[in-house]
C-alpha cells in the first residue's frame, strides 16, 4: 500500500498537472444508487447513504474516474438526491414538493436548524481516503438555494422573503465549508448555475434587478467562504443540464463577468462546449489571478467528442488565457439530480476522451 506521504504527493501532483482533467461534480447514478436512496432527503437519506452498499457504490464511482485517467475526482455526489438537496440532509425545515411539473422537489416550510453539522466533510473523508488523485467536493451556493427552495406559496410563514432565508443559509454553509477545508479535500467548489442563468435576458431576477441579484449573490457567497484557507476554492456557473433536452438559458458571460471578479475564489469552472455559451474571448475579462476550469465536453447529448476535438476547444481558449491557468472538464455535472439517467458507459467514454485531450495538450505544450 502507498504511504500517506506518497498519497499526498500524488494528490498535489494531480492537482497541478498541466491541463488537469476532472469532472464538474456529479456522475450519473446507476439503478443501485437510486434504489438505495429514499424518495426524500433527510435523516433516512443520511442513513441510507452511509451503508456498506453505498460505500461500495461510491468506491466504484471513484474507480470509474481513475480508470478513465482523470486527475481530479469527486464521489459522483452519489450520496445525494441532488447537488442542492444536500442542505435537507444537513438541516431540517424542508418538505417534499409533489406538485406536477415542479422541478426542484423540495421547498423550505419551517425555520431551518442544523441536525448533522459537518455532514459534507464526513462525505469528503471517504473520498479522500479512497483515491490517490486530487479530490473535489461541491457545496451549493446560498443564492441558488434561496432561488430554488423558497416558494411564495409555502415558505412565507417561515421566511417572509428570500432574503431572510438566505441569511439563515449562510452560517450553515460557512460551517460546512470550514469543516470541508479540514477534511483533506483539495478543491471546494461552490455550485451556482442560477446566477449564471441571468445571462439570458428572458430570465427574471429574483431580487428585482440584475444588479441587485449580482450584489446579493456576490456578498453571500463571499460570506460562505470567508476565512477558508488551505484549499482551492472554485465556483461553477452554467446554464443548467437538462440532459438530452439541452439547456434552459442562453447567453455569454458578459452580463456577469464583473460580478464573478468580485467573488473571492481561486477558480471558475465554466462551460463553453455549447454554442449558446458565447465566445471564449470573455476569459480575458476575468481577473488574471483566476484559474479556469474550461467546459470542453457537453454532458447533455449523446455526442462523443474525440480527444482531438476537445483539445482544439482548449487551444481556442489559450488565445485569451495563459495555458498555465487552464484545466479541463465537462460543461456541467453528468447528473445534477437523481432523475437524470445517462448511461454510465456514456459518462465513462466522455471522461476517457477528456483525459485523452489532457494528454494531447501536455504532449504539445507542457
């Protein structure tokens, strides 16, 4: 078995590998994982996600990424119903939303209280202990949780406004991120697709105007990550993954790049493989100290891009950002929630080609 020091050296090497390849967060959940989880996040879900069977499944998720050749791995978010819904495992106050056509599945209906502090860090420790690759764990942004889980019909008795809800979310998420920073994980990623959805003029702001929404999102994300040291802090922005139906929102990053530059992270994980994402030239407007996780593979289609095609997308980005700042990833998670059922083999093939592109780029430029 490798020594602890050898594992640490390997993780650091993978994190700093030129053109390092990794996933955004989630992998598609096989039927086994979907069967292990109950219908609703909460205490029963926490217990189900800690069984030997789930541990074995998560070990398989890690093995898939390692075998594909990725440098940065996650646990596939297989212990979660959705990347946002982990908040209902950490805290009480949420109810199941059974209305037809409602996408998000839960809403806040009582004042939230913590029941499992450090739950996300507990998940992270299993990941860290079961791979010699660099590791990443994702945490939802307070802005996206308030945007999606506060409902004007059911939430106002607990929280008269979204602002009140977001104020209660911030300290809970901050505590989770602080605990995560001490877990041994290498990257903590704040997931924030809803902020990026405001790229599309058709998307209504939640707080009255684009400017006000950006102000709240920046302020609250910075509060969540305030004082966190010793890890790479990243933020992911996309236009949602609706699987084979495509995306929800369109538009380049021009409307939000100014706000991005005010967020105190080390890296932005963005998407550029789809035509509606705009031109990669926007990267030159990011702060020059920011790393860029370049979305180079579309997880929303069955199309299997070759390593050469993916590498060409990265080379286009290199016209606007130094290659030393670039790593590569899919545009979005392969399965942001439990309902997304992409074949595992499709995900594996896309990860292999992503790793192939990484090697092509290293051979050419590193």
